[in-house]
C-alpha cells in the first residue's frame, strides 16, 4: 500500500511539473525554508590555519564547517556520479530520474532506485526529515526547488559536505575524515573517497568502526561504479580494494586545550579562533611536558611557554602535562597561575643596577653575612664566597649581593620595572621589602617569559600575544641596551645542565622557598622559552631545584624548537668592556647605602657557626671559624674569653654549655665580629 502511494506521489509530481508551472512557481516561492546556516563546531586554528581543537555543537555532534574548495575535487566528482549525475543541470528535482525510478518500479513491482537528488538530500538534512513518507518526499521536493532558487550549486554542495551523516555523532566530510582517517579532506585516496560516498546512504549500518564488513562491501560497490564510469581505471580500482577500511575512530585534535578555552572565553560569539601557536611545536611541547613529569610522582605538574621575542607571538603554550589528569589538576592552566619566581627575577635587578651606574659585570661585591636592617638573607647552600665579581654573583645566583643591590635601588624601582614590562604581580601585605628580589612576590609563567623577552630584545618589553587578530602593542623601554646586553652575556656564560648541548643559551633557573616551584627561562637571538614545575596546590616538592628539574626540560624544549641557537646580538657600541682594574673608581667595588657604617672588606667575619644557627655541641667543644681579619685572634663567649691569641682560623672552643651564646672574635687590629647561636 505504501509503495503504491509513493508511486502515485511521484506521478503526481511529474504531472504537476508538466502542467502547472505558474502555480508551481508560486508554491515554490512561498516555501518557508529552514535556517541555511546550520550550527557548526567552534574551531581553534594555529597560525597557518591548521586545526588545534574543535568543540561539538550543542547536541554533542561533530559538525565542522567546510567549503567545496577545501575538499578533494575527486570526491565531488565521485559523489555526483554515484548519487546525482545531473546535479549541475537540474533545478533541484531531477524529473528524468524520477521518471526512470517510476518506470523501474512499475516494471519490477518494487522500488529499484530512488530519485532523490543531492539537493533533495540537503533539504532532508536541513529539516532532519524522513525519506519513506509521501508527505516527507513532497516536502523535500518543494524545499529542493526553493533552495535552487536561493543558493548556488556550490553553496548547496557545501551544505551537503557539512551535513551528510557518517555514523554516530559524525556529520559532514571533515568530521568523517578526521575521525576515520585522521586528516583533513583536501587530499583523499580513491578508497577513502568511495567509503565517504557510501556511508551516508546508510550511516549506522555502514559505519566502519562498528560494521567493517558492510562498510567494505559498500565501498567496493562505489569503486566498481567509479571504474565503470571512467573515474578511475582498473589498476586504481584494484589497488583501492586492497586498502584497509579503518576499524576504529581516531580522536579529534585537542591541542592547546587551555589556550583554546581562553580563546572561547575571550570571544564567545566567534566560530573560528586564529591563534599564534604553531601546531607542530605545540604538539612537540605537549609530548615533552608528559615526558618531563613521567616517573616524578602523580602530583608533579609542568607548564611551558615559547615565544618569538622579536614579534611577541606565543608559539606554544602548555598549561599542564595532561588536561584530563585530575590527580595532577591538569585542568588548571599553570601558565596563568601566580607563583613565586625564586631567583628568576635576579637578572632584572642586576640590569637595573647596571642602568643606575651602581655596578658593572666586573665590579667587586661582597658575599658575606649581612644584616639589612633586621633582614638577614642567606645563600641557598648557606655558604659565603667573600669578595666576588658581579658577573659571578649572578651566575652563581647568590642572595646577599642581589639583596644589597635591591637595597641600593629600592624595591619600588623593581616594581616599576615590572609594571613597564607588563608583568602582573601579587605582593604580600604591607610595604614591599627586599625579599622580592629573592622571589617574595607572585607572578605567572607567561609574564616571566614576557619579561625575559624584553631582556632578549635589547631591553624593550613588548606584550606577548596569542591571537592573530591582536595588535603588537607598544614596546616599553625596560633597560638600556647595554644593560640588557650585559645581562644576556652573563647568563649565556652559565654552564648547561649535564647532558645538555654545550651552547651559549642565556638562561636562569630559580627555586622558590620550600621547594614549591622550580623554574628555568632562557633565550637566544630569536626565541624565549619558560619552564615551570611544581604542584598546582602549592605544596612542597622535596628535593626540587630549578637547575636539576626545570633546566634540562628547557634545553630539550630548545632542541625541539630548532636544530641550533640563533646568535645573540653583538655588544652595543657604548658597551664598556673592561677589566675591574680599568673601570672608573666608583665601579671597581660596589658600595651600599650603609657603606659608611659597614666593616672594612678585610674585617673579620664569623664564618662558622653562622649567625642564628642551631649547632650541636661536641664533647670537645664548639668548632668555630673566622674569615678575614689579621691574626692572632681572640674568641669570647657571652663576653668571656675562651681562646686567646690564636693564629689558626679554625679553633675548638671549650667550656661552653647548651643554650644561646653570643660568640665574638677580635683580630690583631681590634676589629671584631660576632654571631649569636643556639647550642644543643
């Protein structure tokens, strides 16, 4: 009964087309069409237009916008040959094909072939209609005629390419080629084309990930038709039939998930987001991030940022080692998290000191126990180097010299420089103190990379950008060109970590208080890369040091970025390249603000035990050491002499009891030093 009704409907359509042209035109013109721009997956693209990540549409389907020009032209030829030979000639409904289908049905007593055109299929897909009902078929014919009057053939083909069902939640040829072949549809093999032509005819029974035998058989039928129609020769058809049909779906691209989410949040209405990232580099860095935390416990996390410091474009941004790893809080973008930078702010402090004429790389500076108005910083290893060159003080990341410099500059000078560099920071309550030079401040990895990009650019800070549409922004002078060059030259003299290439990468590591953050940031003549490692919740990572943990990853990142380093800029003409003895007198030795009240450089210093330490008292007494000064030395405990006129600098002090004791040492010139310690 249904077949008879369908045949009557086809006949009625033919009669109507032949005898009622005017009424047909009015009927078609009055057609209310569905939306002709169906919702499509939001896409995030890299700098060259390659897909980084796509999002499903509201109902969970993958439906990616595509134009016919983006699809292999052989697919369109095969599709029309198999589905609608007269697509380019008919006006939406192929009366000749309908007549043929009607005749075959009458002759065979059953439906042998359908008469639906590609335009009618688009009409059905737009309205998500059925194919078996007479009313549905008539509606498709009406919408198809109306579509042909309002759209070009290329636009209709584009709608088919976007809406054709390919099984499950896949719609459109791009979703199909990405899911089944892992590639874009621009270049396809004859076997792939045949499979893509066959699946939409029965998408659920021919989807290869569930019904590979049926999918293969349907593909081979299309190949046979293509050979018969001369689209491929016998040899191509034979080779195509040997090509395996994919038995499973591939994952859709999901690179730079944190940056992709940031792009959507910044412009929710946009369908396509063009980022400055490089897809290949982003993929390589995400793999490196996963390798960097492998075997380091299930809570350690990592973040990386790479940028071209000449343009300010971010080329790769990895917010975590695994976006979906909840144990590592992978959903948190650690490139944007405020963390203590440890020693990575020291290069800026030295650059500002060079700018202010307080120091030169060859200036001598003291690394001795110093009391900065109650603040008594210590070096990481609790050792002191005495008199040392500024160059060495930065390379060894010593704390006493940099605090002396920030005291002379003033903490506000450092904060002003961070403002000029576009670095957003978080300060503890109260007035900023000298500890900010040692990491007592919160900054983000991306901002620290921006700061180092300014150093690499000759002292001009330029905002980093990650969207192609964003402007470059105005550069801010951060340091004098000579000062920035001095900093880069010093950092390039650092020895690489074990196993890393012996090159002159300018880099600095940092470790925050309590081993909560490990940093490494470096640059060459073109690129800058920053690495952060730690736990997102801020808990300590025992034994984590920037030099041991993050620095090797930094050198690996540069190796994956390019085969070799770009040369650093040559020294500016005004650079003062002199040894210490040739420097102007004020630059030969650093003098702090309180220099008039400080002991002479050769005055005695209690080298051990350090001031404020808790020391175990041995049976023989307390081991004490003095540096500087002139022998013989006299030692006192709480004002009582315990060793007199000794020429040795190391001495065992007897007769001391447990508890707090103030040790004093006096040299032959009457100069003294002291340290208060607790004995146990």
